[in-house]
């Protein structure tokens, strides 16, 4: 990807990530009016500037990455751990980065998300009770203990923030990798 295309792609992605962060933190939603047009625009940019391409460039790279990372994050949505807005935002990230950079993005986003969850639990004073419930569920599944009722409220973490921070980290990493001697 040439420098101008990269700048345009990252500008579109950056704008989408900032808006998604604000809406997710404020209302716990990442709207379709943001993600779906961004997905089309980013795939269009790849096609216009790189053509059909292959797994590592062009439309094919963006499309495969968007579908693969979206499907991966959709698995978490099925268990009601993540919203569909997060999945669509990840597809946007996949379309922007393409393959193989989406692998780095997925790792960095996951790291930021884990850190965000721990900080949120510490802030709410719920880290130890959450760990206790998790270990209790694991023991129950392994047949080491009886399943108990989980009467506690579910905690919510706006994962759009982690997606944004991990994506910006990926942009920095990608730029640093290109200019390194």
C-alpha cells in the first residue's frame, strides 16, 4: 500500500474508531450507520488503489481479513460476551489492515481488552469476586464442584475502546516496522 493510500485508509479508520469509542463508552453501542459504510469505503479504497489483489494485498486481502476477524469475534458474541457492533467494528479493522497485519491487530486488541477488563474490575472493586465466580464455573464444568446460582449482575466493558486503542497501536507498529532500518 502506498503512503497516500495508507494515509487515507488510516484517516477513515481513525475517524470511525474515535466515533465508535465515544458511542460505545457513552451509550454502549457501536451503530451500523458508522460501521457498514466504513466497511464499504475501506474495501472500495483497497480495490481502487490495489485492484483485486491476493491474500496480502488489494480487495481480496481486505475482504478475507474482514470476514475472518469478524467471524472470530462473532464466536464471542454467540456467548453474549460481546455485541454485534464490536464484531462489525472488527470487520472494519480487518478491511483496513488486511492480511497479515490483521493478525497483529487481533493480538494487540486482545491484549488491550484484557487490560481494560482488569482495570475495570479493579476500579469497580470486583476483581476477586469475578475470579472466584470464574473458578467456580470451571470447577463445575470439570465435575469438581456443584454448579451454583450466579446471582451477581453481569459486568459490561465497552470493547470498542479496546478495539480503537489496539488498532491505533497496530498503526503505530506498522509505521515503525516500515521505517525501521
